[in-house]
C-alpha cells in the first residue's frame, strides 16, 4: 500500500547485523593501524530505515542475527566487512512473503540462511548480494525479481546468467544495467575522496527503487549514483 503522503511503502527483509564500525584513514595490512573513531549500531536494512530517505517509508523484517566488524577507510572511500552468525533462529516472517507493501527488497540474499519463495509474488521484489559465492544457484530467484543489485566488482559472477531481469551493478564510479546479457544503460560519476561508504550500497538500492518506481529504469540509472553520493556527503559525520 502506498503511504498517505505518497511515499513508497518499502518492506526490507534480511539479516539483523550488529555492526561494529571502525573508521580509519587507511588500512595497512600486517601493520599497526590507528583508528579515528568507532561505534556499534544496527546495520544492513537499518542503514536504510535510519536514513529517512525522502519518498520512502520502511518496515523491517529481520531474519537471523549476525555480528559484523566493519573497517571503513575514509581516504580510499572503501569498507571491508567481516561477518559471523550469532543466532539463526530469528524469524519475523514465519515463511510468508509480505504482500501489503508497494515493494519488497531482500537484502544480502547470499548471506541469508532462509528459504524465501519469490516466484509469483504479488508485489515487485528486488534482491541484492554481498559475497563472492556463485550466482548460478540463485537463477530462479533472479528471474522472478523486478531488479537485482550487486557491486560492479562482482560482475564476472553473472557471466553465465542471461536474464530479462535488470541487473544493476554499482560502484564508486557509477552504475550499469545489464538486461539479457547486454549493457543497456550506464551512468558515470567522479570518484569522491573522504566518503564513509559503509551502508552506501544499501542507500543506493533504496534510492534506485524509488526512482525506478516513479520514473523508470533509464532515469534511475542516470540519477541514483549522484543522489547517493550527495546523500552520504550531507549525512556523514
């Protein structure tokens, strides 16, 4: 259901991450590193709900709990995540995909120990991925989705997947849209130093869904990278 103010009613499904975020200027492996700051907070879907993005209302359905150590390098606008399961019994869905929302977004599907049935869903469903595991085993879900999101550095994982579902690959330089094995749309942005990029992919996906839902895929590809960077710059500490 669209919210009273016209905002997109977005359902978020994914692991409940308990993030410990360590901010560094730069990480030097094998050396002693000094951190700039650190904090602990809920991550994943809560990066989106906490952002209070214009035109989006969110409802979170966490499944399973995980602890994540996030190393965020400001100079390189890069983050590294180290994750461990802590409770796989958490289940707020009880096996049913919600149908009362405008859109369902399943976050970190390849880090979710749960069998979700998205075929013949009554509302648009999107998913994103976060690991280097093969994507072939997710082909049926990918084919049933409205959109798939992933990092452009993992583009090779889709080499053998030819699907009509738009695959949106994004990084710090923009994004591209792959449909039926071919690049259809692309946008480019300049690299911005000094960004705290933890949660940036989550914000990107939410903004893209909003723009896609109202203006279509070509417009979403064109504007989402710039809108995401602008949001991060306005809100980072």
